[in-house]
C-alpha cells in the first residue's frame, strides 16, 4: 500500500509530531501541501490530511489544498487528523468539514483522529499556554495505533 500524509503544522510542531507517528506504520512521507502536486495523489492508496485547529477549523492552507484537488480518477481512501489545545466538541468534530470536502473529490473516508497539543493562542498565551507537554508519548502511541488500524481495514490493500 502506498500512503502519504499532507500536514500543516505551524505553531509548536504538535501536528507534525502526530503525523510522523502515523507515518511510521504506514511507511508514508509527511509533506506540506505546497510540496505535493495534487496529481500525485492518484498514485496513492491512502492519504492523510491534517493540521492544527485554529478558531475551531483546520488550517486554511490545508482546506485550500483540498478544495483545489481534482476529482480522483480511482477511489482513494483518506483520513483526517487534527491537534488542538481544547477538547473536540462532540457536536462539531474538527475533522468533519474536511472529510465532507474530500468526499465529492472521490475520497473514501477511512477515519479521523484528534489529539491535544500545546496551545498558546490568546488568552492562553498570558499563562504560558495550555497542554505544554502534549502531544505526549500516549498521544503519539495512539496516533501510531490509529494508523496501524488503517492497514487492517477493508480497502487497505493488505
């Protein structure tokens, strides 16, 4: 199975660390949206899309990258992941809007993953931020386990 992870990590490297943990079992490179020609995604069986959460939404660079994707020529599985300082509200998952953008492009939803991360967004900056040691070893292990689970799911080519 050929996989790639498209990641935008701009503040503290939280999302990049989660992406790299997921990349290990998938043997996938982690790239920024600007480092990948959207046409190259057709060569992959599984694509991960992730970023930190900014005012309740994934990063605009990632959203714009997905909006600009051409429709897939063949079905491709995709997963979406995010890191955030605050817990994800159950009524409005951070990953849902991007998953919905991917579906008309021909991507099949393979799952989503979220983890807490160090956050210094105002007003948290005033106290040095929240979740200073996150993602931690447990978060990274959970990210690896999530990615390993993707290998065992139908359509994974395993």
